[in-house]
């Protein structure tokens, strides 16, 4: 896996702005294999870090990536106030994309990772007609639960790291090198456990640093200090509305920890959970081949 892919990119209009997308095409498409649409996390972390999932094309299936409004190759809007950036906005953008990209019109599967998994829940509860199966990867049914899991992981960090995080979060000195170094300790344990970040992952982080508007507004200054406008988001009381077969994925050391998958598993009637034992938040890199096999095996049952 991991060979060069043929791609086709484009943009669709959304409320007068542009949503960028890119279709990764298999060398030989297998008849009946519906495309997999991939929604990235953040909010505001561009698609690049998910590009390993284009390995799914090796099974003869197209894979579609896109950048959500406010990041990557889509329209940036750094001057919009916080009221503009809402889960409903991004769900409407996703619906618009599905309707305007012809490849998706005859059916597709949706994989949402991290925040993208929360977005996928927002979308799926609306019962979109052509959505066949759902993959909720490294995500949660509520930001408060996500925050609780992160705090549990933080309690296991070295004492000096915990003290640095507490000190700078209290002082709101989020750009201090000491705070950034302490965050990196957490990230190396619970976001991506590889010795070095893949270039695609680093590219997403670099682009986030260039324009953190959406991330800082909705999430906060770090993965685990969630103080943005979406901090109280929850889908728990709506999960019963999701009718699609759903695969839940998390890593054993995931910031979206195994214990917070339970509300998703209980709330979505037709759901199953796969835990990647040697991964954290990015099993699509940490256990790359196995991740692709697990995802493809599941979605191929629902083409």
C-alpha cells in the first residue's frame, strides 16, 4: 500500500465560499465499490494528515477527501466571529458537497475522524438518503467526555509536565515554549505514537499553525484544553436517529479513549467497535495496513 494515486480535484460553491475536494482513484476500480468520503478533524485541521486512508484505493474503491471551510485549500475566513463557526455550518457544508460531487450521488460511505466523527454524527442523524455505512474513527459522542478522558491521560504524565500544563492554562500563556513542549509530551503518547510524525501529519499541523481560526474558536488552544464554542457539544440524545451500519474505531492509547466509545456503541443500534491495541489517535498511520483492512472489510459489507 501507499503507492502514488491518480487524483482529480475541484471546488464546489457553498454559501458564496469554496469547499475544495480531491478524489483519489484506484488503478482498477472494482464494480460495485462505492466511494469512501473522509471528513477531517480539528475543527480546522486540514485533510493532509488523513492521506494514508487513500490506501483504500488499493481495494478498487475511490476515496474522497475535502477541506472544511476555514482551512486548507478551502476558503479561509479569519475575520468571521465565533457565531459563524458551528457544527450546523459544517454539516450543511458536507451535505452540499455530497449533492454537488457527482461521484457521490449513487451512494457512498462516510468516515469521520476525531472532530470529523462528531461532524459525521451531526450529518447522519439527518438520515441522508445515499449514505450506506458510517465509520466513526477516534471520536466521541460528547466533548465533555472527551475532556474527561484527556484529563485521565494527563494524570498519568510526568509531574513536571502536568505542572507546566496547569500553570500555562491558568495564565493563558498558550504560546509559551514550555506549554508547547508539555503538549507535545501528551501528543506523542495519545495523538501519534510513531517516533516521527509522517510528513502528511506534520503538514496538517503546519497549516493549522498558519491559520488556527476555526480550531481556536471551536476547540481551544490544544487537543485537551477544550474551551472553545463547541466545548459542550453532545450527540448522545440523538444517536438513536442514526440508522446506518456504523463501525467505531479507537486506539488503546487514544485521546478519544476506549471508555468514551460506550455511549456511541449503546446509542447507535447497528454499531460495532474495533480497538487498535498499538495505536493512539492515528491508527491509520500507527497500524496502517490493519486499519485499511478493518475499514474495507466493514464497508464492503454495505456496498
